[in-house]
């Protein structure tokens, strides 16, 4: 079966309040999105990479790819109004079955070894969803008070998340819900079991400006 990667880069930079979306900002001399593309290509040059980009920034990305002489093969797909819609657009462009990794372009600190681990586990268990244990004490707010949660039972979820193409397509036939913050939540809502696996502490999601400095530091370690 063929493997696929949908790299979600449909954001417009509203939360960062920058001139360009964070996935196109330079990190150690390369656009953030490039690191994810290269990691998937290093894992498997035959894997089909689908870049989901907001229509307003496709031309901008095309210019960047020329400027940085980017030659890894990929297909561009129009992003939607939400992450849910963007992933669905990516899935709609896949015509054969196999396994697909859904990855947020704002997580540049992945590598071929991590991707290999996830695809191998998905081939055994049907899915692979990485997460990391929490070190902080966690409290939940309820009715003007709070209570402590058992952090041993909690995980902070990451991407890439790997699923069977046919199953993920089926899950994405559902109507959007606010609780669909990642693909695992969509799959679970559709009734599928999830296989949780170990994530990586360095696999941060760039969300605010200081995350760039942290990512650059991790790349030097």
C-alpha cells in the first residue's frame, strides 16, 4: 500500500500577528514548512506529499520554493476555512488506499526516524498517535472552583498522526465539531480505536514568537 503525508499549512498567521504565516517564516535559513517536507522525503522518497496551503499564499509559496531551490516532489492542495476543512481537502485528493500521516507544518522538529516509527506502528495497530506525558500539576476549572487531575492519565498530543486512508476518509464524512482539534479526535468521534505512542519533547508546535528561538536552539543540540 502507498504511504501519504498531508502537511497542513493552511493558516494565515492571525495568531502570530506577523506579516506572513509562521509556516513560511525562516528558521535557521529555511522556511519552517521545508523541514517537514524534507523529513517525510528522507523517510521515503516514494511517499506522496500533499501540501495544504491557503489559496492566498500558494503563489507566495511557489516563489519561496524557487528562491530556495526546493526540489522535493509534492502536490499543492487548497486549504479550507478550518483545519478540519483543510485536512478533508487533502484527503479528497488521495485516490488509493494506504496509510496517511497528517502533520502540522508548524512542527518542524521531526525526522525520518520518528516518522518511520509512526508508520510501522500504524501498520501493526491501525493507527499511531504520538503524545507526551505531562510534568506539571494539572487542574480543571469547574463552577468557579478547580480540581486536580491525575497527570499520569493525561497526554499532550502531537503530529504526525498516522491512519488508514479509508478509515480517516470515513471519519471526515462527519460534520465539523468544535472538539475536532486534531485528527485523533475526528477518528474517535467516528468510533475508531486509537493507538497512542510516545511523542518527542522537542516536537514543539511553533505558536508564538519565542518558539522560533527555542526551535533554533533544539536544532543545534
